[in-house]
C-alpha cells in the first residue's frame, strides 16, 4: 500500500498532544482522508487491468452484468477518490483554523474567512499554499466531477443493463473502443496525479504550520 510520508505521520502524532477533543477530531479527520485516498489509489491500480480487459470485451460482445463487473469495481474506487479529494480544500481550512487557533466555529470556516484573517496572512507560506490549493486545476476538476456524480440519476426505464452501465461510468462518453480505452487510462493517470498533488500539499501544509 502507498504510504503516508514520515513527516505527515510524525506531525499527526505530536500535534495531538494537549489538544482538545474537537481539535483532535479535525486533525484525525484530515489524517483519515489522506489514508483513504491512498487506499483508493491502491485499489484503483489493482482493479485497472481487469477493468481494461473487461471494457475491451464490452465492445465486442455486449455481455451481461458479469462482464461489466470489473469496470464497476474500478469506477467505484475512482468515484470514492473523486468524492474524497473534493473535501480536501475544506479540511485544509479546518486544519489551519485549529493550528493557528483562529477561533472560528467549525461550521463557519470557509476559504474567504481563513484567507482574510491577519494571522493567516502573517504566515506567508501557509497563505500562499492555501491559494495554491484553492486555484489548483486538478482539484477544481475533481470538485466539478464530484458535483456531477452526486446529481446522477438511477437506472432509467427502457435501457439495457449495458446501456445503464455506460451511462453510469461517466468516462464512457464515446462509442469508439479506442477512445473509451484511452479515457479509462486517462482516469487512472489523473487519479495518480491527484494523489501525488494531495500528498505534496499535505506535507507542506503541516511543515509550514509547525515552522
């Protein structure tokens, strides 16, 4: 399994000392998010070969549910990645609120309030990093995908199982086998790139907050 960096793990454990239950929970939630994202990456890597193989046969014989199952497994892990990574920005803001003792109620924490506070602006590296996270193209795209996924409807009447599967797997936007396989591979690359970006941001955020 992919590992959380030593720095992130170290800061997680030393930061819990002497903290209130509420602050410990926010820290634990952040750490748990990173852990779950790494699991998503590992599971997506594991299920990808069978998903690719199944997708190729999907175009050949239009098989039943069994032939589409590996595609669903990969898609399940990819969807979980999308939904989780979409919360990274919010959890980062909560973390800054706790570490810098800004005193904002949890339910009122947002990027505008955090970035507008003098304590954050004084922490130049933290301030710049938060702006990087907010304006990151990959994270923006993931949030858009998460919102689209949340609004997807259930199986429509009159559709075959495979038509339903194709409509639910949102990277199947083309009827071309070559193009669809290409899109599947792109999603795998996007997931890996997104995870690396999250790990980098997490490490830097903890380092800057402690320095």
